[in-house]
C-alpha cells in the first residue's frame, strides 16, 4: 500500500463501524492509523459533526472513506484542509442542494427500496429478506443474519439531508462501483463517479463491498 495516512471510515445507513471490520486490519497492516466512526444516523448534520470530531485530533494527511449514505456525510464533512482524499465505496455523492435520497430517487428504484420499513418516529429499517437478497446477497447466511439483527435504524431525515458545500470539488477522489449492487443502481454509481472525475474501479460485489471484497476496498482507500 502507498504512503501512510490517517484513514477515517464512515459507514452507511442501517450499519455501524463494524461494517469495516475486514478492511481495518488490511489498512493497519499498510501503516495507516484507522478510525471507524459510529454515526448516530439521526440527521445529516449530526452525522457530519461526528466525522468532524474524528478529523479534529488527527494530524493528517487524512483519507476519508464513505460507504453508501456515508458518501453524503464525507461530502459535507471533508472540507477540512487535513483531508487529502475522498474515497467513495458504492456511495452517494451529492452536489450542493442534493441528498442521498434525492439521488436515489433520480433513477429507477433499486430493489432494496421495497424492503425499507418506517416506524412511527420516522426511522427506517430493512426487512430480513431485504438484507439477504438486496443488501448483502453475496455474504454468508451467518453474516446476513448478523447484519439484519444488528442494523442501526436510520432516520429518514438523514437520507433527506442536503449537502451545502461538497468537499469533492477540491479533493482527490476515488470511487468503487459495486456492479451487483441492489441498493444503489450501478448506473447511478457510474454517473456520480464520472462527475467526480474520480479514479474508478468496478468490482462484482453487492452493496456492502467492504465485507465481500475487503482487499479491493482497502487497496482503493490506500491509494
């Protein structure tokens, strides 16, 4: 792997920092100091604040990596001058005024959308079949069960939170397209990567590519 940098990993909706469990040892072995944040998933503002708290004590240079909804979070949180690169793993990349939700709604609905269930307080969860068939379809049955059982309910308001000043406009960017993704359409991933002018790799992975293809993800993050 390339030069040593601080790496901050930002998970997506219905997940937590453990979604990077297979990537963290690979990055650490390459000499990187790694932090996997725990987003509250209550609003975009709250989640951005969590990432900024992780950035503050780091000496830099910092690589920010975001998965899925985490792409919106790093797009808003990554303007700190210590951040040298943004890495998007099957992630939303909103421009100013856009949100993860608006980007997802801009194309044909992905299969996972039919498996999202709201509660009375506006938090969203995935059905077990949604996790098994459209979120993590190429993981083991045990891994699927753990993801379903431990999922973090996600506020619909977080997915609707709009980015104000997208950090990717002034940063080096890399993007991993998960070509078997059933949560974010691969065609949308490609179009978002194109407007980033990002270095792009495509992997035949499900939505949680960092669990099914950790080596490819770690290599892209490290640059």
